[in-house]
């Protein structure tokens, strides 16, 4: 019975070629790292922007509680 794929493609897709692929491991580590980096940078700028106090508050509210 003839295999569905030719021998070159079968050997390329074989598990032995994927197990110890350093290039593949580097790629699937760097891609999520870059995605997280590009999500984190705008988030940090927003967090620091919210942390700065306002120059002139619109309203001042004094709350007093008694127990």
C-alpha cells in the first residue's frame, strides 16, 4: 500500500524531527513573550497615569463615621 504523502513530506512531519527542534522551541517561546510585552506596555502607562494626582479636584467630599 502506497503512503498518502510522499517520503520527503513524511520524513519532514515525523515526530523525530519535531522533538528536539531548537528553532521551534525558540519561536514558540518568543511569540507569546512578544504578545505579552505589547499588551503590558500600554497597561503600565495607563496604571501610572491613574496613579498621578489631579491638579484641581472637581469635588471634595468629607466623610465622618461614628460607631
